[in-house]
């Protein structure tokens, strides 16, 4: 049995709550992108090769993704503000430890610690925005929140390159300290405590099973997808067994991590699945394009960064507009249109290869569509979320993004490899034949992934209406079955 413990508080406005939580959202996303550009420098400094240094990225991704639902549950149970603040302190401590690392073992361990803090912030950031907003202003708040996320993902590679070049790789972790400390003070001052879900017992086993399921999924697709058959069999078996055991546990436990009735809610499940597919669809651009621009078209790192920053810029520009629209337009309409615009952007990119101008236009269109989809989808899911599961569902929306990226990265690598080999039978490693094969390989991969954006749009069309949309229909006298 669960109940909500009441609190007495002055509710901050949507702009104040977004400002306060933006520090944590920015940091958790920044460290997913700032490190990659410095891996070569780190490997040389620590005396390891690239197969070892990759664990600086993989360890962070594994723990952050796997722990988010658990940290969302902690937010529901112990208070979202409290867990968010604790996450900021853990993240700051982990960042300092990363900067002071004298060996690869200490650095990877510090990244694990840092990832726990990041998961606490990421899981509860959107939940706090939802908790302190209303149906009338939540869309704008989530739209502004998307600007922060896009800024972190866009700034990360550029900032990481500059800091590591002029001040050494430890500086990419030290920069988190002042941002984190200011953010902690702002949250302490501006964000009141939230209600806590009072539960008789905590579902420790269910939490462990769900953590294991997500951990094994991300580990398999990001590390072991090219492993031996036996390794793959063991991991896939572990994924299936942990998932089945989690379902059985949640059906029988009095206070589950998240009720299966909530996961079975068509409004929430369609939102999460369409998000996974939407983020997967953009991976050929975000992951393959840097390699294509540098290896085939001869771009340097700076101009590659300029090209890739087009998408975050478009998300930042369109995020507030998408948020405003999500308060007035049905989510089904906004998300389907957004996904179709994303699809058009992908088609423009594929058709434009290898011409840079149409490719950049395609990236801008794709970013616009993704912005309208993600803001409308996020507003819809969080409006449908039961209050006592708000933290967990907030975490799942973030897990949809990171899992989509992880799974698609593995699939993109395989799909591109097949196409590139078929277009390059002679095994050329340079010259016109190599460039042509690379161009055709990237183009064909983007074509294939267009299917995912289309599937996401189809799924999104069946999402139904949120409570806020139902209320608007009733006010306007529109029958719900026609609304």
C-alpha cells in the first residue's frame, strides 16, 4: 500500500524551476558528450590503448542508463528535490575524483561514481519540472528544458576539445565543479521539497532485477555485440531471464518499483516506444556522420563540429515553440507531424550525400522534427504519469533516449559495415573508389533507418489522449471519441 505524504510549500513558477534544475540536467548530459573528443589524449597520458580507454565512456553509459529507474524510484519515495540535490553532490565528488585520477583503474571507478550522480539528476530533473508545473504551462517548461539538453550535447565536444588541448584532460572534469556547486546552491534556494510516497516495503529485488535487465541490454549492444556466440548466448539469456523475473516480481509484490498497469497504459507505452525509435533513427547522422565527414570528405575536427552543431541549434530554437504548441495541440498530432518532419530531414540527408549544403539542411529539418516530437511526447507522458510513479516514468523517458542511442549505434555499425563492404569489393582504403563506397554506405544506412522514424510515427498515432487533452475537449464540447 502506498500513500503520498503531504508537504506545505510555496510553488515556484515554471521558469524558476527550469532554471534551478537546468544545472543538473546540463551536467548529466554534458558528461555524455564532453569526454569522447579527449579519449586519445587520455589514452596517451595514462599509457593505455583505445580498447581500454573506451571504458571511460562505456562505464558511464552503463551505470547511468541502468540506475536511472532506480533513482527515479528513490525520488518518488524519498523526495525528488532531495535525491536531485544528493545527485549533484555525488556528481561533483565523482568529477573531482576523475580529475585527480592517476591511473585508468581510478578513472573508470570515478566515472562509475560520477554516473550514479548523473542518474540521480537525470531521473528527477524532468519529474521536478512536471511536479511544479500545470497543464497550462508544462509544455513551455519542458521546451525550455530541451534547450538545456541540446546545449549540453552541442557544447560538449567543442568545450572538451578546447579544454583538453589547452589545459589537459583533467580540466574537462574540473569544469563540472563550479557549475555543480552553483547549481546545488540554486536548487537549495529555489526548489522546495516534494511529496514522498509512503510505502510499507521497498521492492529491493524488483529494483535489482530491473537494473540487471537494463545493464545487460546496454552492455550487450555497446560492448559485446561482436563477441563470441557463447558470450552472446549468455548475455541474451540473462536479459530474458532478468526481464521475465522482473515481470513476475512486479505482479506479486505489494509495492512494486513500477506498477505493470502503468507500463501497460497505452499512453505511456506508446510514448516510450516511439521515443526509442525516434532516437534510434537519428543515430546514423550523429554517429556515422563525423567519420564520414573526416574520413571520406576530408573535414577537420573544427568543421565537423560546426556541421554537427546544426541539430542542437535547431532544437534550441524550436524547443520553446514546440513547448507552447504542446499546451494547445493534441500530442498525437504534434508528435506524428514531428516524426514525419524528422523523416523528411533524413530523406533530405540521404538524397543530398555527398553535397554538404543539402545535408546540413536535412540535419536542420531533422532537428526541428525531433524537437517537436520530443517536447510534445515528454509533456504527454509526464501529464499521464501517476503522481506516485512520476520519478520512475521521468527516468524511463531518459532511458528511452540513452537505450535508443546505444542499440542503434551497434545496429548502425553492422548495417554500414555490410553496405560498405558490398560497395567496396576491392577493399580500397583511399581514393575516389573509397570515397564513393563510403558515401553509398552512409546513404544506404540512412535510408534503412528512415523506416524507424516512420514506425515511430505509426506507433505515436495510437497514443490516445492525456487527462489535460480530455479536459480541453470537455471544455470545448468535443466528444472524446472524436477529440
